[in-house]
C-alpha cells in the first residue's frame, strides 16, 4: 500500500482527497452524526476507571486513552465491531501501533542509502507484513460494507468507508478511487489520528494532575456550568472557556506533531534567506510554541495565558484558534496542508478531559508528580507510562455512570 495524503506531493489526487476530508469524511455534520459513539466509548472508559477505583487498582492511563481514541476513530471510519469475539478495533490498534513503531526505523534504513535497500534490520519486511495484515482485515470489512450496499440494507448513517465506496463507484467523480486507495487512505487516517489524539490527552491530563490548583479550577467550572446531576456532554464545551484554555495549553506545551514539513515549489525568499525550488523545509512547531518572544514563561503550564483582562472582566481569547491563523500557535499546522482532523480531535479532547476531571481524582503510582520527560517516535509522547489510581469522585443522580 502506498501513502497518498500524508506525504503526498501537491496534485490532483491529494486535492481531491483533502477536499473529501474537509467536506465529507471529517466535516462537522459527519462528526456530529457519531456523537453517540463517542459517548459510548467515553462511558466504556469511565467504566474501566470506576472498576479500578473500586478495586483500588492502578491503570495505565495512556493505554486506556489509546483504546478509547482508537475505538472512536475505527467506529467512525468503518463501523468496526468491538465485541470480545470479534474485536476488530483491537486488531487495528495492534497493526497501527506496529506500523507507527516501525515507520521511523524504516526511514532510518532509507537514510543508509544503497545499504538501506538490503533491509539490514528486517524492518521493511516486518512493515510489509503488518501492512498486508491490515489490507486483509480492511478488505474483509469492505466486503461486508459492499454486501450491505448490494442488499440495499438500510443504514442508520454512512461511515467513512460507505462514503468512500460510494465515491469509488461514481463514474462522474473527478478522480477515480480504487479499493486499494480506500484501504491506504483509511490506514493513513488511523496513523494520523489515533496516536496524536491519545498523546495530546495523556500530556494534558498529566499536566492537570501535576497542577492540582488548575485541576480544581477546571472542576469548579464544570460543576458550575453543567451542574451536579449530569455528566458533561459535547454540547457543554462552548460554555466551558477554562476547559478550552486547558486543552489549548496542553497542545501548546506538548504538540503531538512537533514538526511540520513543506517543499518549496519555486525559488523564494523567507526572512531574507534564499530558499531554492524543491528545498525541504521543516518547521519546528514545538520550538515556535515555546518561543519566549511570543510566550511568557513558555515552559510553564498556565491555561490563564489564553485570557485577557483582569478580575471579573477576564475574557477568553477565542482568536488564538486551532486553525493555523495565529502563527505562534500551530498544533494542527497551517494552510492548505493543515490537519483535516482538527475538529474531530478537539471534540474528543474536550469531552475526555472534561469527563475525567468531572468524575475522578487521581493518585500517582510511586510519587507525587508525573515525570514529564518526552519519548521518541513520530509523535512526541511521554517517555514513561502514566500510571495512577483513579478515585471516583462524582455520582450524578440517575445518570448512566457505572457504579462499582
Ligand atoms: C490532537 C490530535 C492531532 C494533532 C495535534 C494533529 C496534527 C497534525 C499536523 C501538525 C499535521 C500537519 C499539518 C501541516 O503540515 O500544516 C496534520 C496532518 C494531518 N492530520 Fe492531523 N492531527 C491530529 C489529529 C488528527 C485526526 C483525528 C485525523 C483524522 C482522523 C488527522 C488527520 C490528518 C491528515 C490526513 C493529515 C495530512 C493532511 C495533508 O497532508 O494535507 N489528524 N495533523
């Protein structure tokens, strides 16, 4: 399978797929259709944490967040089943994780030049095996989708695979997409979407737990706005400015995609420097979002920096948005190559942070603070697992929160 969107050169195919992402697959109406899936996955996560709380058992929060984000994206992409007998989401998680772990090592192989072709470390072979396993699984799910389409079985809503199959069968579409394209593209979405979201969540929650005063302030906001008898919902988020600032600050300090890449299509000048055509340009987003010229005390976790004014006159700075229009804040990149998954990522980020803060207190296993050392890899996750004891702290009357 080849990569088409993530690393693709600007061209007809990329333009077509990007437009499809923005107008259909990852558009606001499509995201809204799956609100119940996100709620279900959130309740599944809350259930796991409530059980650990009752058993006084520690959880690897990173692992649980990865399961939740992967399930959400898999179910929105191709309605995978998650029962214990046919846990397709789990299989996809295994394959995507394997591919993400191997991909940087494989690039190292490429760096070795002609020697890389020998695949000295066997990474290329392993990568191919995992890709082929993903292809088999996606092929099976695609056939199920096709059978349902042929039998004209009514579907409550179309997932991404339904939409892509419909377009592949549309003779008048600007670009003809094949079955292979669909499988490659879904693989890319999993690679781009699952780890980034769970890494962002891990960092933000670790910062929150390390900063009890911020945690308390956020919980107070949620309790004041949402009340004490219901769980926070996606529709509450616009009324929770401090939550939005917390999520923004998490992404500022810990960009899951710390570098963005461009290629000059023609000779140009940037800040007086000559940049010849075809140059590869790497933007260090991590450094930009910690630049002391733009950010006061840049390495501190301070969500208040996104508010202006003083006392009761404080206003939340909506204009520092995630769309890449503020050039010192670029967690999702910028311009036409900017991240098409930013709305979905933000929806999942806000709901998860708000739910976990509303429902739990935490005790860190083996210390008072999480170690905030950064790991290596394509997305910059935490170096050491975030292991802690959840303590259930919220019991909304009559709501669907699981009890011990
Ligand atoms: C917190 C979560 C996420 C972060 C921080 C993030 C960040 C980024 C960044 C920095 C880029 C490169 C932008 C540029 O070059 O200007 C990117 C590209 C991309 N992202 Fe995301 N992303 C996240 C979640 C997602 C999700 C959930 C999806 C889809 C399910 C997704 C799909 C993509 C795709 C397809 C591209 C390639 C776009 C292109 O080349 O035109 N991302 N992302």
